[in-house]
C-alpha cells in the first residue's frame, strides 16, 4: 500500500511537470510568434510608408515640372474653339517619365514595379512603366474619354507595388494607387471656398458657423464666433454662434494661418483642418479672358465686329454694321402683309404697353415669307389671328416689336433701335441671330407661352429677360450685351444653355416669396449650363440657380466687380434641421434646392446665411476679400434667432459642398491658365 502511494505521487509529479513544460513551451512559442508578428507589422508599416512617400515624391516632381510646360505654346484659338498641337502629348509624356526616374536608388530597391496609366482617352492604356509591369488588366481602370485634340485635361493613375523585403517573414507586399488630374483650369476651381487677398481688410473672413465640405484657400484668414447680419431697415446686428467647420484641408501660399490652426477653439467641435501649402496657385487674367469671350461671341455673330474695351465705340460700330445689312425691298411692303400706320390710330389694335411712332408699320398674319425684308421705321409683328413665319433676315431702321398670341418663327433680326419680344401665347421661335444696336427686352407673360432663342444675341445696350407663371424662356445661344443684363423669372424658370458676356452689370432677381400669402417655397429658377463674364457687379436674389441635365451642369459666374447674393431660401429650414454625422451635409430633400454654381469675383463679396439659407453645390471664391456670415439652426424671424448654445448639432445656414466634377468637364469659355495644374485624388493602399 505504501509503495502504491509513492508510485502515484511520482506519476502526479511527472504529469504536473509535463503540463508546466507544455505551458512554458506554449508561452515561449507565443512570445516568439508575437515577436514575429510585431516584426512583420513593423516591416509592413515601413514598406507602406516608403511606398506612400515615393508616390508623394513623384507627385511633387510632376508639380514642379509642369511649370516648365507653357500651354500657350501648344494651342491655337479660332472662333471660340481651342486646338491642341499634336506635339503636346509626347512632350507631356517625356515630362512624366522624367518625374518617375527621379526617385532614389534606395527607394527603387523597395519597389517591385511602378507604372503610370493614362485614363484620359476612350480606353485606358499604360504608357509608362519601370521594373516590370504592375498592370495586367487595363479594363479595371476608368476611361474619361477626353478629346485630346481640343482639351489639355489629362487623367493618370500611379500604380506602385512594393517589393517583399524578406521572404522568410512571409509575403509583405502592398499596392499603392493614386489618381491625379492635370487641368488647365484656373486655381480657384480647386477649392470650395477661398480668397487670394492678403493684409488688412483682405482675405477670407468666416464669421459664425458656416460649414464647408471641401478644401479651402486663404492667404489671410479671420475667424469670429459672431455672425453679422442686417435687418430689413438696413441696421447691422450680430449673433453669437458656434465656430466654422471645415471638412477638408486648408491651403495657403503664406505662413499667416499658422497661429489660427493651432487652436481648437477656432473650429467647430475643435476639429482643426490640416494646413497645407499651395505653391502652384495661379490667378486668372480676367481682362484677357473677358475680352476673349466677347470676341468669341462677336465672331459667332458674323458681323466682323471686335471688342477693344470701348463700350461707346462698340455701340457705334454695331449700328454701322446693322445699317450695312439694310437693302431696299424688291417687292412692296404690302406684299409681305406689312401695313403702314399713317395716322394716330393703328389699323390693328395693339396690346397695352406697345406704343410706336407715327411713322411705323404693322405686320399681321400672313403666309410664310421666304424673302428678306427691310423696313425704314418702327415695325410691329403681331400674330393676333394666325401664325407668322419669316424664313429670311429682317432689318429694321427703328424699333421692332414682336408680339405673339399665336406662333411666330423668325430668322436673323437686325435692328437699329430697341427690340421688344413679348409673348402672350403660343411660341416665339427665333432661329437666327438677334442683333440690336440699343436695348433688347424679352418677356414671356401670356397663357402658357414660350420663347426659344437659338441664334447669337448681340445687344448694344441693356438686355432684359423676364418670364412669369406658366411661361418660360429657353436660350440656346450665346449672349453679349454692351451694358447691363437683367434676368427675372417670376414663379417659373428661364433656361440658359450657352454663355453670357456683359460689359455692364448682371442682375438675377426672382420675386419676394415672403410677400406672397400664404408664403410658398422658392419657385423662381434660372437653369444654367453657362460661363458668365460680368465686367461690373453681379447681384442675385430671391431665386434658385440650378443646372441643366438634371443638375449635371452648372453656372460658372466670373465678375470683375462686387458679388452680392441675398435672400436665398429666406426663413426656410432644412427638414430635419438636426445635422447628421460629418461632413454635416443634409440628406437629399426637396425643400431646399442647392445653388448649382461656382461664383468668382475679382473684387469682394459679403454673404449672409442668417435669415437666408445658402446651400452651394459648387464653390465660392473672391480674389480680394470674401466674408461669410452664418448661424446654425432654424430661423423663421430675423428678430428671433436661436441662442448659440442651442445651435450645436444643427445644420449650418451657409453650406458649401465642393463639386469636383468641374475638373473633368470641357468648358471652352473658361479661362485657360498658362500651366497645367495637378489635382490629386484619394490615395488607396491595397
């Protein structure tokens, strides 16, 4: 019995020793494996970091070399069209290849392969590679179908595969991908919000709590927790708010912003944007771009006119060219259904507001006319009973009135005086150029009427377009005005599908919805696919700015003078008004329609998102000074604003959501800067 107990004790001791030995070995093995995993992880981080650094270095090399490639040496412009010299792409590829070879030997040793894929054309094609091919299937890459014969824009993707540093450590390999766009567009289109100004009373001023989703540019930045606003009587007020939110990076060409970005209290919820340098920022030459656009439209008009900046001389030359179009008719005017107004009483009753001189003429309903007509005196064309069609040009030495109750179809129109186009019903179809030496008024205010303009509009003085409920105006033609342009949609839409250049100011006004009882949502709209150049000031109020093709397109407004945008969605609120997670953008809803536009001014702009509610899908830039004032939350009365403590977690009343699609749209009328600029997309590590 005693021997059995000693044997059992021995077995127990041996079992316990074995268990502890196994546990010890397991611990040692786990420790070795953990050390190995740590070493592998460290190696993985080192490999990834090196690869990302290489991609960054390549991007920097390309950026520096782009300044040596002058675009004006590779382009010709004729009739508003840009043609790219065929030597441009080989020169660009040479530049890109050189940028790839600038990486150090030490970095090359850690790279399995490095390739650059051109995604610009109809199909992706690998054009540059080193150390083997990183790309086996080009179908996985995008194709942006850029017309390289007429557009400098190019899209490339860097693909880098790292080399496995030590096969004994297992497979540690990463693929780094980074797409970048080379674009000739001006720098301001890279940013959601910005100002180039520097010094006192210049730069970007963010008062209150605007929300910006996209990158911001500023050489001088001022931030305040107090938003300024104005009462309707013009008196100035301030309201305490949370701070501004920037969901993007902050770029500058100076060091002036360093003190601001160090402090969390300067930004909404303490979220500080990263400060980066933009040494490549290129301003536009507004004067050159404006003159080019004026001359492009004049060339399209076919009158042999040119713009040299002298408004008076332009109007005189325009009058001379119109008079040169005048030729005596081969047939009496009565053959065209034109009746001379000999006395004070008109043989045909004219609508209210249409008054003509005693020596004037009236055209009523006639069969289609296929001969050109010239009239020396005022002319009224009125379709009171039947349709009117003129297939050839009409020249009027006087004022022209086009008044429709039925359909009117006209070709080229040349008028030495004023042109009045008034729609009371039916459709006015203007298929040729409209050229007037003085004012042009286009109004659609009848019963479901429409005016469609398909030729170039050249106006020596002021141009006005207005439409009211159940009527619209569609402009498929470039517009040039020697003086101011006024666009007024009232409870309807005006569609502008071509470009505008005015040597005066631009005003776009809807009606005041607050004056309508009961108050209705904003329904005054101008729908754009346009670049608009304004020599003086630009003013927009009480209106929605939308894009054609279901908001795919947009307005790009460039003003030389002050930019004013007021009473946008006044006292309207997002539904719901409580914000979601970053980047604090409202979900798509029908209550508030974003302004689909990029706004630029060579001067300054002061905007207020307090009573108004701004939601810009595009961008906003002022060369001298841009001031944005905004609060958060719901507002139904300008005298009853929410206190600052209740505004946190509520949507801002001034939101800019940057739209990067602009970089890949070929827009002939935009200024082309002298050097390509690089726009980097997201870096992907696989």
